[in-house]
C-alpha cells in the first residue's frame, strides 16, 4: 500500500552561507521581492515533471533544492545574476515553467534557480518577413494566442503548451504536435540572444552569414552553455482551412509504410500519428464517454477517497504484472492513424485526398473525418492524465526516440520486448520526416513498495534506452536529456564529448551553468 | 638525426604527398596523418589535406531516402549513384554540382537545402568527422535529435576548423516524375518576391526560378519538380499567391545572360537586384534566404560572426591548432 508524504512535512536543507550572501547582492540588483531563500519557493523549484522526482516526493524524499530563487526581468538582469553567481562560484539552473520530464532543472549542486518568466515581451509580427521576436520567458499558449490575434501562428503545439516557455523549448529542442508541417523548434529559429556562463550576451545573426551557425549549436544545451533571453521565430499566416482523416490499418507495419509513403510523395500533413493496436484501443476512441454528473454530496467522497483507494488496491494486481498485460494487449490488432492537413484551402483539400489514396494503397481503410476531429479536440488531455496513475500508486513515463524508416519497426519491437516484463507498453509513431519518424512509448508500471518502484523505474529506463539505441534509434527526439539520459548521451557522443567539453569551456569557463546535466 | 615531418609524410604517403598536399585514402590514414602532424615540433606545417580519395559509396537506403558517401565524392557523382536507386539529391545550384561532399558541407553554403514549408535543413542527416586529436565523432543517426546541442552544426560551414568530415548520410528524395513551369509577371519586385515567399510558406517547393525584368514588369519563370500531382499542385499554389500580389500569368521570354557568380542572398537583396534590372537564377529557395546566380562577380561582404568564440572553442578542442581550416 502506497503512503504519500504531505509536502508540508518535507524538510529542506538550509541554504548555504555563500548563497545567503549572494541573495543579499542579488536583492540589490533585482529588488528584494525578486529573490527568495524561502523553503516554499526552493521546494517549488526543486523539481520539474520528471516522474522519478514524483516518486521521490511520494517517498518523502526531496530532490536537491536550489539555495535560492531569482526572478530577473530583463537580459541585463540575467547577466547580473550570472555575474553574482560567477563571483561566488554558485550554480545557476535556468528555469522556464518546469514541464521537462528528464530532470533537466534539478539543482544537483544547489545554487540559484533562475526563473525567466518575467522576460515576457512579445513583439509585433513582421508581415513582410514572417517573423516575430519573443522573450524566453513567454508561456507557449500565451504566445500562440497573441500571434493568432495578429493573424499568425507559430505552428508549435507541444502537449505542454500551457505550462512551458519559449526558452524551455529552445533549451530542450522541443517538438509540437504539428511538427510535420512546421518543423521542430530548431527549424523555427532565425536568430537568438543568450547570456553565456561567462556573463556575455551573444546574438546569433540571421542568414546569410559566413561560418557555423552558433544558434544551432546552442539549441538543446539545456542551460549548460547559456541562458536564452530572446529569439526571432518564423511564423505563418493562421491556417484558413483544416482537413481531418482517420485511417485504419490491419498491422503496425502497414501503417508505418503508409506514413513513409506520404512523406516520400512530398506531402506534409500537419499531423500524422499512428497508434499501435493497444494505444488505438485505449486512446483512439472517437467519442469520449460522458461522465455521469453525480450529486455533490456523493461526488466528493466517491471521487476523493473511495475511487483512489480502490485504484490503489487494483493497480498492483494489474500493472504489477506487465507481462500479462502486454500479452493481453497482443489480442488487439488494428492500428489507427490520425491525419490533419491545414493551410491554404485548396492545397489542404488536395493533400488530404492524396493522403487517403496513398494510405489506401498501403492497405488502409478510410474512417472519415471523425477520428481526426476527436483527436484534435482532446489533443492536450493525455499529458494531464498521468497524475491519476501516480495517485494510484504506480508510475508512468514516456520515451521518445527517433529512427530512420528502415529502423523504425526493429526499434518498436526491441523496446516492446525489452520492456515486456517491466512495464505495460503502448506506442505511437509521429513527428515524421522523409527519412524516418519518432517513436513515442508510454510506459506504466507498479512494483509494490516505493523503494521497489524506484528500482523498477531505473531498471526500466536502462533497459529500454539500451534496446532502442541498440536497434538503431537515437537518445531523444524532443524531450531532451536532463539527468535521466545523461549516461546514454555520453555513450552516443563518444569521442564527440570532447567538442561538448570545448564548448562548455569556452562558454561557461567556471562551470556554473546547470552542472551535472548533459554529462557535463 | 630523427626524420623531419616532411620526410615521415613522404614515407607514409609516397606519391600521395606532393608539394604541400597529402591525399589520405582512408580514415585510418587520415588519423595517422594527424598523428604525424601532432608530433611536429614548433608551429604546424602548412599542409593541405585532400580528401578526394574518400570517394566510396558506403550505403544506400531507398526506404529512408539516404545515401551515405565519403566526403571526397562530388555531388554530381552522388547524384548518379542516387539515381541508380530511384533517388535524387534534388535540384542543386550549378556551383555545387562539381563540389565534393566535404567541401559543400563545410563551405559557405553550409550544406543547406530547402524543404517544404520554405525551411532550410542540412543536406546531411548525419556526418562522421575526424577530430584534430584523431578521435572520431558520429552525429546521431536520426532525422532530428534532442540529445544535447547540435554538435554537427560545428562542421556545417565550419571550413574544417574543428574537424574534417569524412563521410555523410545525404538526404535524397524520389526522382521526380513530372516537371511544371509557370511564368508570372508582377508590377514590382516586392510583389514578386512576396508571392514566392508566401507560396514557399504554403508548402510549395520551387526547384529553380529565373527572375528578370521585361519592360515595366518583373517576371519569374519558376520550375516545379515532383510527383504527377505534386508538381501541378505546387505550380497552382504559386499562381494563387501571385494573384494575391497583383501577378498574372504570362508567356516565358527568357533573356540570355551569363551567370558570373553564386551566393546566398537575403530576399531584400533579390528585390534590390531586380529593381536595378539585374537578372537572377534562384536555387534552394527558402522563406529566409535563397541561393542565387548573378550576372556580377561583385560579392557582398558577409559577416563571420563569433570569431573570438570559435577561436576559443578551437583552442580547447584542438590545443595544437592543427586544423587551420579555411578560416
């Protein structure tokens, strides 16, 4: 039986003496209200959405907290914080909105949590050049709403859009649900500004220029090389038309082949998501069931106490036996593909029709518009369902990797096989390119005691990442590395780590920026 | 008396060491060459490393549209190999065709290509690079990665300063089955350029375009290449965007002119050239910039940003400053 420790009972180590001196200096620069040594603030910044940190919290363990939190409001103030941190050799952990799932903002060496959300200016769209300049602390949904009001879209819709910042997207090379058409965030960046660990402001130019593109080198650096402050991003006129489609395939192989054919034919659906059979059965439902509206007197005890208690008892019986669950999942066969095209009306309609023709050629069956529309309506829901799994005493996580088309199915099979005895596994294929796509595995497991849960979690990750990379996938497509995948990244980099260390030495000579991440 | 570095290179490479140029034929030989140069006392020898013998086809994956080749192969040769498998590198600017893969990726073009949506991406999905200390780096074998910084970008446009590309997996597409030409006239260069950029943003891929002035009109003759449906769809997309920018269909009447130089241009520079009555041929058309053939040899000065930073990175990655590169 899982017992949960109330947050108020957690005791934090006191901030270090050096940090207290630094806090006084920072208060002079930023204002006293923009610096905090309070436990409540430090605890809030001690973790992001890394599921392992949730396991720690459930056990009453606190992830390493920062010594203090600072809220600068401008690039100059960011540089000032870096200067103070350098003077005191304090670590600086840039913090957006904390939606990362790999522990990228865990303050492994304490120091300063540098919250960038007060850098919140959104510029006017330049309609001649189709770009906008945005501060790093702007929340994704706020940016998109602002752009829509101006008649434009960024085309970047990560599941975390309500709780992630532009700077966080840059730091982790984020991808949105419409990346097939608009690209990942690294495809949208025209130029950027950042403060290095040496406290210098760098601005990368727009093409044309001569030499390597520093911007592409900094993207994905997860706060270890610089702190992003501002970026110029490509935007697009708001789509005038959307076309939806659902396609059913008898096998995963047929669905993957259809995806490949779409991209080889030059089509760029804004969305293409192929769910494996059990994922199709679980989340591919066309119409969500309406919840019975209970009387308030019945609703609270039932939903607040009885159901969670029942779930906590049931969970070990089901998720505690993943092999059984995975074998049961094999009974499901059909896969569903969701397609959405958007843009200029006539082109959008033509592309949707052509896509259906190609899918049918690959053995797909047209299920009409409804599945696509249903997905679109619920597209952000899944991310917020994880907490129910955690409440039930289990853990859930996701692994996203990418592979070329000839390695996609081997990676799918290898991960399913490797994880079979450790977690219940679902997968969907999305974020496609002419060369390959991303495989997004959802993993749910329960291992009895909290100590066993953590052990199971670590074993699961070691096993599945090894299986994925061994079968030809990379380490991450869009979640980044953080603490979770640091060892695997070091293996992937091999001798290239020398280059990463050279960059670190040049940009962050004191090693203060987000130490312990990216194997640095 | 120990042999000099030049004497050692002569023994190691025989006739493949001539003048100041060494032509290693394999990655092992390149590493051995760098090892010899590292042992050199005093300032590095001014040696030019010619990778033309790295000219093998390492793998072809028609399913993934990838051709992996040595850095010494010319793009023309790669295209011949690709075509044998039903693939193509796409339309290349004339100056790129005779270039070797390493030269194309490391040079001013930075090995970029245009993709649907008018974005730019590296032609190489992944690269294998020999570093100054003889170690080898292989970038992730995937279309996109979020596994840390994009280290491969250190080499694209990097002039070989931080490492030498020895092979690359190049992105190819299916050989087009149809081409479609459209000629449109506009009242101003700005209208013409905006129609092109918005069509690119819509997803049209323009293989190449010729821009010129005819009387008071500014004309674009655009070529589309793709599937039967794709080429027509892209041509229609441009025609629709043109009508929103006062463009109208017209007959082609291509002027004869000689291209004297190629370079990457911002669209504002394209507008300026058209306004001055100078014709251009455009390749690698993206919303951001374009690769242009011009009738002039005058090259605008391009900034080379972050020189001090690159120098610092180079000193840390290559303390002996062995790889002088091209700048």
